C-alpha cells in the first residue's frame, strides 16, 4: 500500500498540475488488500461518422483492456461541452438509440469469446435529475445507460457492465464497443450532434475495474471541421429581436442563478450572499442583511459557483446548510462528522499538493488511506463527504463511480473542469 501510494505521489510531482486528464492513472489496491494482483489500464478510442460542425453523427467508442489485466466493472463517458445529446423527451420511448458489443475471455480459459450484441432503447425517465436512460434489449447480458447533463456544460454517460447478468468468470483481453446513433430508429430523432464550433475536442472516460480495485482515467481527441456547402443565393435579411442576455449585468452569474439565490440579475454589485473570507460580515446581495442564509429554493442552484448545487452541498456538509455560501477550502483530514470546515465539495484532500485545488490526490482519496468507493454512507466516519452525487443511481452502493466522476464537472468559478483546474480563487 505504501509503495503504491508513493508511486502515485511521484507521478503527480513529476508531471505537475498541468497533467492531461488522459495521463492520470489512479492505480491503488483496496485498503488492506496489499499489492494489486493485476494492472488496469483501459484505452479509449472515439471516432465519428462525420466530423462536420453541427451535424448529427454516430459516435463509436471503443474501450480495450489487454490480456493479463483486470476486466471492466463500470465506466462513465464524458462527451465535451458543446456536444448535443438528446434528452428523454426528445426521443420516442422504445426507439433504438445505441448498440453495444463485447468480446472477452469468458470462462478465463484463454479463448476470446463474443457476447451477443445489444441494442439500447430509450426508456422513460422517472428521475428528474437524469436526462435520459437507455436499456439494453434481448435476453442474457443486460445493462442500463444513464445520461446526465453536467452543470455548466457537457454530459456524463455512465453504465455498470459487470452486473448480475454478466457471464462469469470473465477475464481480459476485453473489448467493449458502444455505438451511439446519430438518429433514433424508427423515430428519426437526433440523438447525438457535433458541436457548432470547429476545433479539437477531448473525450474522457473513467473506468473502474471488476472488484473495484482500480480507477483509471483515459481520453481521446476528435477534430470538428467547418463544412463548405455550395454557395446559394443570399435572401434578404429578416430583422430579428435582440435576445435578452443570459447574464444581464455581466457579473458571470446567469440571471436564473442570481434570481434563485436571492441577488439581483440586473445589478453587477449584487451577488448571492457569501460567508467566506472578504465576503464575511458584508452585505453581498444588497438586501441590507449580513451573512444571512440563502432564500428558500436556492438549493436548486449553484449559488457559490463551485460546480455543486446547494442540494449536494447540504448533503455532504449536513447538518450545515451553509456550504453553498463558501466555494473554496478542503474538509479536515481525516474528516470530521459533521464535516468542518465547509467549502468546496470537490476538494476532498488537504495538503501541500492539493490545498484549495482539485488534483489526483482528491481522486485517489476515494481509495486510500480509507476505501470509500463501493461502500454505503455510514460505513466509515465522515464518508458522506465522498457521496458527491447523492444516492445510489445505477449502482448498489451510495459511493460509486458517479461520485468519483463528479470531480470532472465544470466549476464555473474556474471556467474549466475541477480536476487539474486552477487554484480556487478565494481562501
């Protein structure tokens, strides 16, 4: 355990805070289990049927794990911000939206077998927090895909592959291919569409190994280019009304967030009430009160712009309900119960390398020195801090891959993802 932790620390020190997400590997054995029996380093490959801006495109995602490594338990795929992914109401229930194939050494006898391919059908979503759900068809191996809209842009497409319907034993080499349709069948609704701006885009994936020993991040890039249609006659321009800006006062906080958090969207000097640092003992929202709680209903918004809604911060910092008024700072290590101080849910690990920023150490904290990944809240003291996506979702445990994936979410105060992003701008 100590040797593996030191290896992880050396990787971070040598690579520095600008390390690309796709090069970060969290390769830690479960607490108390000694050295890992096998490695785990899946590769991610992403390709498109067309790379023209704004066009519906079928996306082919290939995950490969070499022989001699742990097979795959679950994965979360992250299309970059700008990619259009259909929601439940955009696609007729029952339409085919994707397909999946898998080959692996079933029976661990040295022979690579292919599981029957599976179509994924759009199903009705009962949870308002989920954007869409796709369910595999047919008999035998079954799994569900959950699509979440990430706050600030981008999506998470997650699935648990090694469930009770998966044939066992199963060994690598293993190749899992997910093909997401450009359009649904037969409804012809757009499922995936390219960004409307050209450029090079990075797709990321978080993988968890069977047995939950390892978590691994991988990425791949795709290029989106501008189409060159044949010239057509230019019609006379039609005047259009000027749209209302999403941020009227230009303070980088959207109008709806300001309104929901108790500040004025038309006054740049009015901000959601904060209680940290220079904002303490100050009337931030202009209502003549100082350090008052946020208004009723504010928990539906990310008032302190750290990438987490008040519902999440109230959960991880319970019984405190002031977490969404303090965007920076890590919890005590080891954590107190209830957590103190409140601050940035993503900043799980304090210390010289990870103080007031989100690094590979925060990612590794799910596994060492206490294993939180794959457990239910209440198993370890203060473990609610790691339940960053409250609830079990598609997992059997409270603290699962969705919570680990939350570190990849965009933090509006940084203008980029939390993991490997900049130092939190406030003390």
